[in-house]
C-alpha cells in the first residue's frame, strides 16, 4: 500500500516519475489546471468580486471534477501529498489549486520541483521539499485576473461597436498592434533606387579579384540612376587602381547560448518550419519522457524558461562529450557561462538542454517520432555547441585608389571551425534580415597575393541596380522575438498569444508571414484611439514587471489590481456612451444606390460589402468588386420606395 501521494500535470509525466520513486509512492495526474474563473459568470460579471478585494470565484471544471475527487480520496489515506507540478508560476498555481480543490491539509502538503525528469533530479527534489510559494501563486492569479478584467470589459464593447464575437486581450491586442503597424510601415514605404559598382581587377601576374566602389571624391558612393552608374563605370575602365593598404584582422565568433523558450520557438520556426504551438507541444513530450535504450526517461530540461544557464554537472558532461568526439582543441578549458539578459527574466530556471549529452540524436532514432527527433537534434546540437571553442576567422581588407575613386576588396576565411562543426544559428530569410535561414556563415573567399603599391588593371566593371526594401513582415519567429525584446508576455504565453491572434481572425499567415486582417486593423484602430494606454507596448511591459514584483514578494497584488481596474472601468463606461458603431464599420464611397442615396462600405460578419448609407431603413446592398457576397443575406435589391 503506497504511503505517499504525488500529483503531476500529465499521465506521461506520471508514468516517468513513478518508475523512479518506488512502491511507497502513488502518482496521479491532474490533467493540467483543475480550477479556473468561470467561463460564463453572467452578464456584467467577471468571476472576480471587484467590490471585495478582487476575490476570484474559482470553479472546478466539469471535465476535472472526477479527477479532483480521485485526488481527494487518495490524499485522505496518504501520509504526505507531494505536489510535483512544473516549476514555473503556472505550475505553482496548479499545485495550489489542486491542494485547495481536493481539500488537502496544509500539514500534509509538500512542494517539489525539478527542471528535468531524470532519476537523479527527481530523487534530489524529493529529498528537499518545500511549501507552496504563495508569492508565485499570487503573481499567476493576478495575471489571470488582469487578463479577465481586460477581456471581459473591452471585448463586449468591441463586439457592440464593431461586430459581434470579437475579443480584446492585454497581450494579444498588443501583438496584433505590432503586426498592423508593421503592415502600415510597409504600405507607406517608398522604395529608393540605388546602384552598386563592382570592378574585376587583374594583377601583373594575371590573378583576378573583385573590388567594390566605396567612395567618390572622398564621399561614400551614392549612385541613384543607371546613367550615372555607367558614367562612373566607363571612367573606371580607363584607370589603373593602386593598392593603398592591406589589413588583416583575426576574429573570434562565440557560439549562441543554449535555448530559452523564445529562442527555441524562433529557431524551430526558421530551421524546421514549426509554429510556436507545435514546437511547445513536441518539446512537452520530450520533457515528459520517452522509452530509450537507457529506459524511460525525460530527454530535455523544462521547456518554459527565459534562462540561458547550464548546470555545472551538465556543463562538465558536455565538455567530456566534446573532448571524446572532436578532440581537445574543440574543448573549452572551463565551461562557458551565459548570463540571462532578457527583460523580466523569471525564477532561477535552467536553459533548455538535453538531460544527458551522451544521449545523442542518432541513438534515439528508433525511439522518437520524426518531429520529436528533429527538435531534439536541434536542442542537443545548440546546447553542445554552446560549450565548444569559438570559431576563428581571418578577414583581409584591401583598399585601392584611382583618381577620385576608392575601391575595397575583402575576403574572410576560417582558421578554425570550432563550434560551427556542430551548429550554426539560423536567421530569418533575406527579406527579413538580409541573411539566410540556413545559418550565419560568412561568404568565404581568398584574395591573391597582393602588396601595397601594386598597380592593377581593370578587367571588367559591372553595375547593379537595387531598390531599398521596406521592413519585413513579421514571421511567427520574429514576432516572438519582438514580444520578448519589448518585455511583453512570458515564456508560458508566447505560443498561446500567436495562436490566439490567428485563430480569432485578426491576423493570417501567408507565405509564413503575418498579415493583419481588416478586422484586426479596425479593432486595433479603435483600441489605439480610445484605449491607447492599454495597448501600449511600454504599458504592457510595465505590467509584466509589476507581476514579476508580485512573484518576488516585493509588491502586494490587490493594490496593483485596484490601480489597474479603476481607470479601465471609467474609460470603458465613458466610451460605451460615446462611441457609435458606424464610426468603425463604415467607409464612404462614390457609389450610389438605385434611389440616388450615397453608398458606404460596411463591415459584416463575413467581410465588407456596399450598403445604402440609410441602412437599415433602406436595405439595398451589393458585393464589393472582387470581394465576397454581402454578409447580410436577404437584404439585396433596390431600396424600398
């Protein structure tokens, strides 16, 4: 008969942990959150008592009642109840909710956390239990209440003033705003023509190399038309440039740190084509465990983290693997230590890494699904490379002059490949960052033997037309990066935020780029004009910082909510009286109906259509050219006389 009860979130995690604990422990799964605010609290209510200290009115979900009852029964006969849910704020809150819903006495309750599901980590955690961290619980609860207050006050207003069924959210609306504003930057962008000029130069020994024209009469090259470009090219063809300087510079390139949640989502998007939601789903399975040649074991550390730290024992194991596989030259004398720089980095987590560097991807080919193996390989390579020696490069730059023209040739070669033997960091494609998705590799090349004072012959001159490009549309990866850089959201929210703005029709994904839908633009304009503070990047980031202060026990959560909700309620009440639906859903046109009334573009549930401006008194409507049929069936035809 088991003496102790252990609660985790998922059956998969339960099966893995149960193998390590022995017969004295019974492990049950809560299947995630067991309580939440009511989804339909009633008209004008939030499921939060805003009049009495913002007390949340939690309810046990119908599909969790059976599990809560099972936990409660098992807890009665257990000596101790170990709450082994995840180690972040969500996990702390789940642990607290389980204890509350299942009426587990505090004296029986123990909290245990671990960043990896391995026998060593689990046994160590059970040797060092603690109590539930109420500061972390308060921070998660405050976030949940703030999000409920925003959603349940702004969403009804937007639905009433724009279109039924719409929603607003504290983080989602800021994410949509970023996408909308980027699209408008692109629309307003005016491309500027410019030309580059490249000369193929030949030495007296018949060797050739290419140099770029970089300055004319002492000023940076600025050629804005083909006629001028050809004029300079023709002049260059008659000259003999002389080498004025040769400089060689050694460089070291250090590896990227191991993954955080954000960088894993970005890299999996670039290299594997995974959405953030898919990445987190696959990473969850790797974390919870799989059957391997070493038995059933968790394969990676906890995947919701903003830390780049690696535990010392893992660092030592990585260096042992590097030394055995690649030799001493690739091995750091001491482990490379990374410092977390992201805004609002939370609790002392570890980065995402393999639980054992000795468990290489090839050894798991028969144990994992293809998508699991691909993501595991990415995590293993990145973490291992982070502990390898730097890549060593040598760049040679040659400057030449000929009359008023200055040219430059350069070439980079690898002296030592270092960490890049295992891994190179991906980047967004050329239209986004001017680099390739495949990696960071420089264009390698060599210059012929050259010396200062050498005179060259111009063998050929090429001119190339270019146009400046607008800022790129966000990818899912680059939007996650932007949210993190602005301090908006946290590791547990990035994937959910992106899924929400797409699923609710505010943004669409087209050619792996995010583009706003019309309704996303309309709602954003309404929110920016009338609720600008609440969709402001800095305001949202400040709220995240305040939640961090609650988590650290530096700030009381009720006064924070009081300061937030009062002004929000007043603003919503004011705008509910002031705003008219037609302010946001109609657009004037030159069209007229059959009776000569002006027609406007209206927004319906299924899109835009032309309607008589006297609608609904006069109900003539017609589709917009090239768009869907009118969204209000049965209203077509001429206006009634």
